[in-house]
């Protein structure tokens, strides 16, 4: 993914915030305005917001999933947050999920990632044994390995978790990458339920900006460049997807054997 380091984007903003999976924007208690993110993404696709201040891409297809949804929803109240609305939706990926800050003014930024686990309920039921495990990279640097949302929240679901990192933006481009490395469960509470998930994210400058946020600006000259970068990332990511496909086929065989024996609880760990 070194291609992004050779792309120059004219600066036109100094921050952005996204409510992942949401159909409407939300004003957060941190004074950030979280833009909606309900784009329909497929196995190798991307979306760039109309103002061209941020984008999102997905690589991977959910295996054996009943509906293969990349957006999940809960009507529950969430703990450890003043912004329950931010956590009602989340974007999920079976392999590789990336968010991009586009045209940012260069400097150090505080990147805030917000998570909450949905479908692994507290208690002693078989569903509570589910584990979502993935890695977090920001600007190509791994910040978290084997990150488990529920474990980080003290073993509780429907509880907000925030991760913050101070990172440099040197070429007007910020990349946040959530990557599933094949760990955790894959079939709880349903077949094909695994991979990274995120509820909201934001990037704010640790300096006094010299450019205004211009979410409403339109600059068509950058569209081809942005599309080329994200498509290139998606193509490269398909290599990882192919390897995961082979791994999933082997795991599927074991799952089918267990179902034949009458098991209703399938837990596959790859640690």
C-alpha cells in the first residue's frame, strides 16, 4: 500500500468525523459533527463522500452468511458514553476495512476510534462465547494487535470503547485500517459473523489550522486520483481475501461435521 505515500492531494480541510453505518449525521458530545456513512459496499468496493473529505473501502465477502450485511444495528442503550446514537450502527467487514482522510492539512492529528460489541451478550449463553478479534493500523503503523472490543470493555457488550492515537499527516492523507487476521470466532451468533467492526471515528488537528473545514466544497479534479488510490488498495487486498477463502473452506467442513452431530453451538477459534 505504499502507493498512497506518492499521492499529493491539495489540502482543503483540517478534520473529519464519521458515524459508521449511520443513515443520518450526529452531533457528538465532543463537539464533532459526525457525517452519515450508509454506503452499500460489496466484496471489493469503496465510497468517497461528495465533499471529498473522507472515504471508506471494503475488501472481502462473508462466507456462509445468511444476509452478508456489512452494516449492523442495535436499538439497545450503550454504556460508558454520552452518545448512544453513535453506537446504534456499526460498519463490519469480513477482512479489510479502511477509512481515509482526504486533503487534510499536514500536521499531527488525534485520531479517535469508537467501538461497541453488539451480538455477544453478557451472561452464560452460548452466544456469549463469541469473540471479535482484529488488528488496528493508523498511517501504516500497527497500533493494536488482536484487539477484542468486548475484552477491552471489561467483558461487557453494549459498552463503548474509545481508542485514541496521535499520528502525523505529512502528505495530506490519513489512513485507518482495520484488518481481520483470521482470529476469534466466525460462526457466533450466526454463520459468517466475524471481522472488524467500528461505530464511529474522527480526526482532529493538534495545531491551529490555516484552512477551514470545507465539507460542502466540491472539487471534481481530485476524483480520478482518489478513485485510483482506493481501487489499487482493493485489488491488492484481494490477495489476502483469497488466502482467507481457503482457510474458511477448511473451517466450514469442520462446522458441517459438528452440525451433523447435533451441535447448536459452533465456536471456531484460530489463535
